[in-house]
C-alpha cells in the first residue's frame, strides 16, 4: 500500500487491530462499484481512532486501483473560516485528489494544485468540467457571491461522478464543525449554521457516497436529524478499545517503535491497565523512561 496522505498515527505499522471495523469497511468499499453502499457516519468519542481509520481508507482506495474508487479527503478543524475561503479550499482539494489518483502522482495529495494548474489540466485532457467550474468559481468570487461558490464546490464530486460515470468517495473528518465554524462574511460575524444542509441531496448519491466522522455524538445526531433526515446516513459506532489480543499487539508495536524493550508480563499489565485503548497505551509507553 502507498501512503499519499500522511497518516496522523505516524508510522503506518502502528495501525493495529480494528479487524471488525476493517472488515465492515472493506465490504462497504467493494459495494460502491455496484452502487449499493449508503453514505455512512463513523461515531465515537475523541481519540478513538476515527481519523486513523478515515486516513487509511483514503490511502487504501488511492493505492488499490482495482477498487475503482477515487477518494477525496478533507479534515475539518474547530477554527473559524469564511465560506469563500472554505469553498475554494474544498474545490481545490477535491480536484487535486481526483487528478492525483488519475495521474498516479501522490505528491498532488500533499501539495495541492493551483486553480491555474487545474484549469490547464482540464484543457490538456479534454476535461471541460474543470475548465468550466474554475471559470464559474472565479466569476462568483469576483462578484462576491459566496453561497453559489459553495454550492458549486460541494456538488462537484457528485456532478463529476455522474458526468463521467466514476465512483468517488467523499471523506470528511469531524463533519459536525460545518455547523459551527463557517461564516458567510469575511469578518466572521454571520455563522452559516445550516451549512450541513448543503449535503441533504448529495448524501444519497450512490456514485459519490460519503464517509464522515463525528466526535461529538449527540451533536452529530442532532445535525443529521435536522439537516439530513437522519436515515440518509448509516451510523457505524466504533469503540475506543481494541480487542484484548489487539491491544496486546499494540503494546508490543509501540514498544518496538519507541525502542523500549518490554517483557510479556509488563506488556500484559499495560494492556490491562489501559483497557486495550491504543491512545493510552501509546501515552504510557512514550512517557515511561524505562520499561522492563
């Protein structure tokens, strides 16, 4: 597997366990080509491994061309942003990830293409979709029409998938922040609280399904109920805890990675005390001066 998207877990070998989750997601991914997969939200508390799972799904889809799924990934943060800037970044990231997959150039995932480069790609490869979209985006920007800019950006994966009969996977980490940190004005005074409703129709797409995450479960469920009619997103809950055997494997992996020799007895004790939670296992081993 290649890793065009750097994983926050660090060394990819530290992704341990999650066999049930991976089995579920592998089947879900295989069904995308058959237009059977329903957009899904992964729900769990913070530091439960959601981001690691989403990043691994992106890298898996990007690496395995036989799946026929073009992945697009964006991670949202709890930082306020103007809708115009967010729309431009959203489109730029989508177009760069699409072109990266098609051209097999992993660097485009990390070093996004400029809008001039996206337009040039469209002209050189007879993809008038990009040429037209870039022109519209820049026209809307010049006219100060931020909402049409966003509508064009958010619909792009679905429109492209439909036009060219592609399968595109939209991956959004921390979806709930869409309702609390995007503003309609550059002064960041008018919150665009109903922004998640932009996905009301798109979330039903079988050509470009969504895989999103939410760390604040009740907040996420309320957003789904208010803007996405709840049932439009399948709910997939994950536990922060690994199976006992997987947790023990994580102890040995982290100890090896951090170059800290460990006995079987100590490994078992750490796993038990941390309840097989990889986040706390890492914290314990990383902060121990010596393990025996």
